[in-house]
């Protein structure tokens, strides 16, 4: 989440879909601390905030030791680049309508 938030354009369209869920205004952050089902959501939200504020180098410093697989290796970057090019040429947009 930190990496996606620090460089969202690098991971489009995946970053926009995931970060849109993490930044869901319908889920008040204050309630997340007491709701055990949402504790992982709170962790993701915190990491996304940190990435946005501190950039990719900040993410590396804070989460580098505990992050087993960086986003660059976890995601299929050639496919993301293909989708970015395709959406740019054809004007495609991705939406999460859930």
C-alpha cells in the first residue's frame, strides 16, 4: 500500500482501484481501531497515508525490512504498462462499481 500510494501513476490502473477502496469515505477511520475485522484495513490505510506523505524512499526505510515482496515484483509491470498504453490510445477507464 505504501508503494502504491507513493507512486500511484506507476501502478495504474491497479493503484487507482486499490487506493480507491482504501480511501473509502464511507468507512470512518476512527471506528477501525475497535473493529477487529477492519484492523487490516487500518494497517493498509496507514501505509497508504505514509507512502503519500513520504514517497518511495520513505516506504523503503519504514517497511523495507518487513516487506517480503516489493510491488515492482509482486505486480506484473509489463501488463500494467500495456494497460496504460492501451487506455491512453483508446481512452479506456477502469472503475470499481462495487
